[in-house]
C-alpha cells in the first residue's frame, strides 16, 4: 500500500518478469474498484491477473462516496507525483469507479481510458429525471448506502477529461442506469467513443476480461511499439462480442451503436443494426447506415467476422442488409 486514509487506499504492484518489453515497463495501468470491495481496500487491485506483467495501481474506496471526500485533493496530488514516473498512463474501471476515472482524467492527462457502465452523475437535474425516476434514484442510493456528503459533487458537469478521443465507454442500454449515462455523455462529453453492447450487463468489464479481450490488445500494441489505438481496441471488443453472442441455433437481433466523434477521422458516428441467422455458407452480412448516411459493413465467413469503414473498396463486404426473414 502506498497511500491510504479513512476514505480510500492506493496499492501498487510493479511489473513482474525480466522479459517485459520496455514499452510495458514504462506503462502503468490504473484500476479503480466499484462498490462492494470496501473490506478489501488494503489489498484489492482490480484486474491484477490480466496485467501481471504491467505496473498496476489499484485505487479502492473504503466508503461508498464515489471517491469524492475530504481526501480527494490529497489523493490527486499523490497521483500526479507518482504517475510522473511513467511515460504512458492507462485507466480501466467500471461502475462507481468510472466516475473517479473521469475525475482523475480531468486533472491528469492519460493515454487511454476504458470504462464500463460508469455512474457519472447523481444529479436529478443533469439526468433529466421524472418524478418516478427520482424516487427510483433515491431508493437506490439508500439501498446502496451511498454517503450523503458526496451527492452534491457527483456531477458530470464537474468533469472535463483531457484527450476525450482516447476514452472508450461501454454501455448496455437494456440497463436503465446505462441509458441515463448514455444521455449524459451525449450531452456533456460527446467527443468520447461510446460502445453499446446489448445484453452484456453491468459487469461487462469482467465479461470481456474473462478472455483477456481488453488486456490482450493493449499488450500486443505495446509489445509491437505501436501507439495505443482506440479503434483497434474497439475492433477487438466488437469481434469478440459478435462471436460469442450469436448462436447458430436461434435468431439473434443485435442493435448496436458505436460512436466515433472525431469528425475529421471518423466522419461523426456509425449506427449498427444487425438481424441475422448465421449459416456456415453465409457470405454477405449487414448494412450499417446511420442517420447521417455514413456506412459501415461486416463480412462473415467460417473464419470469423471482419469489419470495414470502406465497404465499397472490398467486394467481400456487402453494403446491403441481407434480410430474408421478414
């Protein structure tokens, strides 16, 4: 443990292994826990198994206050000094810890931030809640034992993370809380890359890291000496998601949206709609067309899924939905 008080603890696990690439040794992964690990604060580091060859910093809350308390400023000062020893900073978090990931990134420039189903506000006005939703929020805060003293400070309007194009937020819009988060990001932080993965659930970070989907692509990029590419990470997440959510025995409808908000690079955002029963002889797959008229397309074969921003440049990719079921 390298920092602790009554509110939070910060634990550090240095890179292990003599063969670790220099680009990995110069990188630090910051993992931030969600609710439920208060009793493990003295030792808990999220995702330590995934990044054991990395320097990894685990930030754990001892209270349910979104890390916003009397010690926040001193913790931030400590982080600024400690993180200056590393040339590359990556934050990976989820749920309540997602707010602190955004908070840290408001004051410290990071190279990549991946956050799954974050809570970015507890403000009724920011979330545009109706009376029924306000009651649900109040009941949830009480049942989750959220500390009252932090409520007025947990607002997305207090966050202005640097390098927003380096952010990836993963949401599941079948979860009401994620719908509100999507609304908030679209309104306040619309340069952030937002990925909607239906049915993946609130614990999507654990779902993805069961098969090292996030950690494997980060490691591969750094071992090759490549700059961290949000696009490549998104591609890895998408390919995994498509592979393991489509069954050959049942019809699957995936409604998925990915937002690339750098207009110069990604031409605004893409909206994906899939409706497909996969057969082994399937060749063509999926139109991707959003309200702005920008296209994307997938190609499916026995070897897997592939996606393209330029479907007309490769004849394998079909810019037309194959929809014979309606």
